[in-house]
C-alpha cells in the first residue's frame, strides 16, 4: 500500500485529467449552464478526495479577483466568471498535489538510504592461530579461567529464560490479539529482544488484521527502548506508510520524529512533525501533541 500523499496525488491527478477535458469540450447538445454545474460538482469531488479533512477552496464559486466584467451582468458573463474561477482552483489543487508528492519522495529516499545503512557487514574470516600451533600446556592452563568466565553469563542466561517463560501467553481464541498481547507483555516486562521477535511474528502473520497497526508500532517502540533508533525509525515509517488509517499510525509518526532526533537527523524530524500536523493535527491526543511539541523544540524546528 502506498503512502497517503501518493494516494492523494494519484486521486487528484486522475480526477483533474477527467475534469479538464470536460470543461474544454463543448458538446452541441448540452447547455453551457449544465456543463459548468457538472465541472463544479467534479471539483468538489476532487476536493473531498484530496482534502478529506475539509477543502481549503471555498465551495461557493465566484469570479476570480481582479476580473473585469461588463457593467451589466448577463448569463454568459456569469458563466465566464465561474469557469475562470474553476480553472484557477483546479490549478491550485494541481500545485498542492505536486508539492505533496515531492515531499513524499524526499522522505522515501531518506528511508531507503537508512535501510541500506542498516545492512549487516559481510562476515570476516578469522586468521588467528590454529589449535595445532597452540602448546598443549597453554591450552590446559587457559581452560580453567575460560570456564569460570563463561559460567556467570550462562547462569544469567538461564535466569532470563526462566523469567521470560514466566510471562503468561494469552489464549482467548483470537490468534491475532493473543500474538500482539504476548508481545506487549514481553515489552512491558522490558524483555525487548524477545518482544521484538514476537512482535515481528505478529506483524508477519496478522499485519492485515486490526492488530497490525498496534503490533508494528510496538515493534518500533521495542527497538527504540532497546537503543536501536535506526531499526525503530524503519518500523515506525513502514507502519505509517502501510496503515495510514490504523489506530497507531499517528503514534508511529510521532515516535518516528523521536527516532530521527536520536539519529541526529533534526531536519528530517522537523519534516515528520510537519507531516504529522497535516495528516493528523485535528485528531492528535494531548500526549502525542505534547510529545511532538517537545520534539520540535529539541530539533529546533521553525514554525
């Protein structure tokens, strides 16, 4: 699924390609008044798709500013004024769609670059001395401290396994919910690596369910809390990109700004906060709005 701004661009340009030929074509058997009314209706449809939160263009169409009309208004001059205004508004919509598409391409390019930087380096072949070149006496002497040194981590590992095993796995009959809930419990207990594995599994299996947005967002939180802001930024952005209407999309976009600040990319963080305002500004919770405001201050974003 493409990011919402690309969807808006596709919808807007497709609608414009259908609307402009209709405005320019003069069918002999269709009155001019009906053609203009149809153009106005199609423009409103474009506005609703490109600006679901409310079109910035006034619905009542009047003559363009500065347009000179004859002293006595006639039906023909009124129609000319309406068509001129329609053309101006369609040009405005086209410009806004193109600007949004350009901003999205910039964000996607940066995320692709970050993904490339996260690729693990090729394994290195050890060139140390072989067992045959090591004196037997030295090997025997080194075996005792090595065994002692590995005993403590082994004991800690067993204790961690026992603690993780004590986390109850839910069994409600809803596999998607149970998978997400178990990942949440691991994250809440601060078993971040284990939570990452569980939440990745939940996203792979149930990403299209109603819990997909929650699981992907919490995966980003598990990475961020584990000191892995680069992986967190990828998880947050993919959740917003693939599930823009999900119940954790706005939260992912807010935390993406935080991850970018930790990666020392304040300029990118500011662009994310701007996208957050444009996409979810009217529906942001108090906590997310406060978090975004603090992020803007830390990133030194201009208003």
